[in-house]
C-alpha cells in the first residue's frame, strides 16, 4: 500500500518559488491502477519522481507498506527501486552508449539474473522491436525509444510501475499495444500501476482517475476529466 499524506513540494529557482504540490493525499492499494491526469505543468512528473524517491517532499509523507520513504537510506531506496519498481520516464533516460538490447537487460544484469539477455530479447520482441536490438538510442525513433524504455521498466516484473505518459509518443495502434502490456502485467503479476497520462482510453482502463490541479489530487470520473 502506498500512502501520500499532505504532500507538498516546491521547486526553488534563484528568485522564484514554484509551488507544485500543496496538499496531495492518496491511498493506493496493492494491485490497484490509477491514472494521474491534469494539465501540463500541474505536477504529474513531480508526483512520480516523489513516489520513486528521486525527489524529496518539503512537507507531508510518503509511505510504502508502512515504511516512511524519508526513513530509508539512499542504499535502501536504491535496493527498493531495483527490486520492486519499474519506471518509465517521460524523457526515456535510456543509456546512450548501450544498444536497445543492453538497455533492456540492464535492470536484470544489475540484479544478477543469469538469463538477462534472453529475457531482454523476449521483452524487446513483445514491444515490437526484435529487429532493432542492436540499435543505439540515437538510432531509434522517439516512439521506438519509448518502447525500449517500457521494455526496460517491465523486464524484471516489478510490483510497482510508475509510467510518465507512456503512450505520449506513439501512434494509436502502438499505444494500444503498450497499454495492453502494462495492463497485462498489472493483471497477471498483480503489479500496482501509477500512470501519468493524457490518453483518455488508457486512463479509463484504470481503476481510478485522479486529477491534479492546484497542487491537490482529486478523484474524478472519466467523464468529468475528459468531456468538456
Ligand atoms: N527542476 C525544476 N526546477 C524548477 N521548476 C520545475 C522543475 N521541474 C519542474 N518544474 C516546474 O514545476 C511544475 C510541474 O512540473 P511537472 O513536470 O511535474 O508537470 P507535468 O504535470 O508533468 O507537466 P507535463 O504534462 O507537461 O509533463 C511546472 O510548472 C514546471 O515548470
Ligand atoms: Mg510531465
């Protein structure tokens, strides 16, 4: 279970302070899927970075299965991320010096899996990139890079998947395929899904839709978010 309590977060530039989250509250049950919607700049990416422990809140707390994230050491946090979390960043964060295959194999290699390469190859095939294994990120289209990032996030069957606009750069058909993969993992492996998305079809497949506005998370129906 993930619990956000009165979470607040601001970015500080020299003169200016950007208040992104003011009092965000959320309880996310195991195996639940939620979509985080909200206009550009409302704080969706910030929220995911906080959940991943990659940014730190100014106030409030985040607890994962009763452990307050702020009590974990950097090493413990890194272990947690490696073993249980799959993250798809909005800007992919692929390793430029590694091929598509090696990018996908990376989480498995870090975890010491013996069959890393074979599993990574299978995962790349399932995102439709079996023929691009040996390309480097700069030799892939934006949508292909996105699919490599998704393959990398899912390859170790994480129990929590954080995905930032995972279908943002994809055409409708590929987007649906990627969406199916995320929801299959959710259904089969019981992964908890947190998706920041503007994609209506994807958001409506989630158990709940939370709308981020004015620094707060408010549960809304799909119709309230997407019509009008
Ligand atoms: N490192 C940073 N330093 C200062 N301000 C930042 C930083 N990162 C984000 N911001 C600001 O914080 C606000 C929230 O950004 P965030 O990236 O979380 O929005 P978002 O909802 O993900 O938007 P989008 O839909 O465009 O991806 C924005 O106004 C942004 O300009
Ligand atoms: Mg964003």
